[in-house]
C-alpha cells in the first residue's frame, strides 16, 4: 500500500515538474500544406514535436520561414488579446492570409526551430536554386529587411516578470512581428519559447558563447547586411478593441478549440 502511494506521489511530482518545465509552441502559415495528423497527449516532448513539424515542412510551404524565440512566454501570454492582438488575429482566422495553424500548449525541452527551418530551406532549394540566405535579427531593434531571405530568426530577450513590464514587452514584440510579416507574401512562423529564470541567464549566456554553432549555424551574414535593413519607425503598438465580438475575451486555445482537456495539441487548416 505504501509502495503504491509513493509511486503515485512520484508520478504526480514528475508530472508537475514536467509542466513546470514546459512551454507553448505556435506555428502558423500562409500555406495550406501544413495539414497533418495531430498528437493526442497531455504533454509532449520537444523531440516529438520536432518530428511532426519536420514532416510538415517537407512540403515546402513558404518562401520565407520566420523563427521567433522569446524566452519566458507562456500560454496565458499568448491568450491575452491586449498583449498580443496581432498574433490573436492571425490565429483566430480573421486574417485571410493565414491558412494553417498548429498550437501546442505544453512542450518539454528546447525546440530547435532554426534547425528545422534551415533544413526545410536547404531541402526545398534543391528543387530550384542551390543558394539560400538567412538573417538573424534582434527583436528589440525593430529592423525590417528590405531584401528577400529564406529564413529569418528573430530573438527577443527574456520577458520581464513584472506584469506591466511584461505586457509592454509583449505588445512591442507583437507590433514588430506584425510589421515584419506584413512585408512578406508567403511565410511560415515557428514561435518558440522555454521556461526562463533570471538565475539561468548567466549560465545560458555562457553556454551560448561556448557553443556558438547552435545559434550561428547558418551562412555568414554579408558585411553590408545593415544596409539592407530599415528601422521600422512607423510601427506603433495598438490595442485592439474587442467589444464587437463577445468571443474575443475567451482564451485563444478555448475559443478556437485548438486544445481540449484531453488533447493539448491540435493542427487546424483554415479555408
């Protein structure tokens, strides 16, 4: 009896720790080619997610792949319209350009989205031109490319813990990404996160310095890269009014039923 109790307690503790170490993942695209079988599980590993995403990207859905990294973002951050109005619009079906959506509530481990995107770019370019280009952007600088890149990685800093600062950071990031996406006709966005704490910042920075290939794995950027960028001075943060639609106040994953209590992972194709 005691053994059974201890086993149950250990399982509960493991599950709690797993969710504590989990982060959301969102993928959306202007292409219909990202349809696929969903995985029914309360929590999935990064490896399982990567296999599913890799399979979908084999269809070469887009001209440009946007990989967004924002440490510390949570499901609740993605479901608050005042913080991410443009993201919610695209995930709600209100943006006619978005045709496919995949939302994952709990992913354990780091999703190597840049690896997936670069692999897709390389494989898809075998069917056409042999060359490809990539660009790494600092999300805080608000730069918009003026030339085509096959893959654009956008890195945001750790989200603040204070509510007002956090909401401000989310609004600014959402506004910038909206400006970036509006400059593109064909794109697939891989929005990644991971649990983040200030005590981890120093060790993470040290690991990044020791293993730069994990972050600078693509081709060297041209020396005149900065001449191909313009600062997005005209973009500004706008707070969308939701009074006209009574459903807009619902959390993203409930409103559009990406997730049900037993299936926190679901893919949706929008017609």
